[in-house]
C-alpha cells in the first residue's frame, strides 16, 4: 500500500513548526545571544559585541573563577549584566593597590591591563553567592557596589563573540 503524498503547503507548514519549536528549545535551555552595551568588560568585550551564552553549563557544574557570566542584575532583574567571576562562595576577597587577593593570595589576571583600582574589602563571600567584577575595573558597576551575586540570578556562561566579525573569538 503506497503512502499518499502530503500537499506541498502541509510539508512547508510542518517544517516551519518544527523549526520554530527547535529554535525555542535551543534558546530557552541551551544557547542565547546577548548584546554588550557598555565598556565594563573591556578589553575582553567591547560595546556593540554580540556574544553567545551557554545556558546549560551551570546546570552541569558550578561556576569557576575566571568565567565570564551573564546574570540578571540583582537590583533590577529586568536587566542582564556580564561580569567575570573573581571569588567563589566562602572565599575572602580584597582589592589592594590595584590587585585582587583571594584568601590572602594575589589573583593572577593575565587578561587585564594593570590599572590602579580603589582598595576594597576584605569581605567573605556568602554561601550560594559569587563575587563578580568587570574587566574594566574603574568603569564597572559590580559586586563592589551592590554586593556578592546570588547564584539564583545566573543565566549562563559567555563563551563566544560572534559579532563583529573582526572580533569573533572564544571568550577566555
């Protein structure tokens, strides 16, 4: 018994529905694009950059120091922020003479130019929180101003700049 051929319009409609469902699943649970509006992450990310965020990564493992993350801004969850994880829960962070110290040991941050940054802390990061800072430390609204980030606000790990083409690269 031969299968009856579907009308052309029905094949197109089924293909479009499948594509929309797949796109929604990918965007909701796997990957999402974000736009960088400010210079707070320079020299890693620049205003106008567009990045891809892995939304699944922190369901599989906890954030690590050095990760560039996207999260809901705790003081206004309608806004998304991008910052770097500097200290993990239960660590003590301090900024002295432009350098970050974690539990008394200087943090090596080869991705940053050395700038004189105001002293801060020491403070201990509470359980379930992260201490995040922008790479452009003198032009970043970060945990130094609004406190450690509750991990419930995490969206995901930024991992790739896809626009503009001359800045296309993996995020380190």
